[in-house]
C-alpha cells in the first residue's frame, strides 16, 4: 500500500467520521450530561463497537450483511429500536447537569456498554466498511497487513473525531446555567437520536 493510497483512505474515513451520526450524538450528550469521565467511557465503547465491525469485515462476515437482506434488516431494526429507546430516555431525563457519572446513578461501565451497542447495532457501519475496504486493498500485497493498516487508521481517526465532539460538548456545557436549558438540551439530543433512527430505518 502506497502513501498516496493510504492518504486517500485517510481523507475518506475522516470525512465520514466527522459527519454527525449516532456516535457523535451519543458522545456529545454523554459529555454534557456526565462530564469528561463519562465521555471517555462512551468514546471507548464506540471504539470497541467499531473494532468489532472491522474484525467482522476482516474475517469475511461483513459480506453477509452486504448480500443477505434478512441479516441486514434484522440488524437495522435492532439499531432503530435501540436509538428510539435512547431518544426517549434522553427526552425524559432530568433537567440537572450531572458532572460525574457515578453521582448521576449511571456508572461509566453502563455508559461504555451503551456506546458499544450504539455502534454494534448500526448496519450502515459494517456495510460501509465491507464495501470500502476492498477498494483500498491492493492485489498481490499481503492482505492481513493492509486490513490492519486500514482498521487501525479507521479507529484512530474516529477516536480523534470523537474526542473533538467531546471537547465541543464541554464548551457547550459551560453555557448551561439552569435546569431549563439542560432540559431543553436533553430534548434536543433525544430528538436527534430519534431522527437518526428514522434515517437508519430508510437504509437499504
């Protein structure tokens, strides 16, 4: 794999990571509600979910979701249901700003697991990886090494982007002076989760 080929993939995956999705919404809402430690747990969970998709693509299971309508639909509707549930939970959450996950009755382990599910139940992620990776794999060169390079690049880029979203959430939280503002923000994020679920429902 040449540097030019890698750079083309780097640019592609950066653009896609920056594009707001369920992961970004989850990172920002967690960062605002549970502070930096909660955001770290959430970002770690997202990377575990993404790494799982990369591994599935690497061993060939990603092809199942690109060729099997049933498998894709099952995962898609699981993702839709989960995002709707998250949206409702966010909408109904309290109006107080919690700066520590433990103080809010939500452990960082729970935030970590929630983030894993956010990525795992997103079929568009694994279908995208299954469709994109082969385009950047050069025939005649070691396949495993190339998959590792692409996979690590994807994880590092997404990690940096999610840290950026978490920092943005930290700055936004400074403007939250009262319970009304927090309640409004919770409802905004709740609505965004539901909107993303609606978009996911249209995926084919």
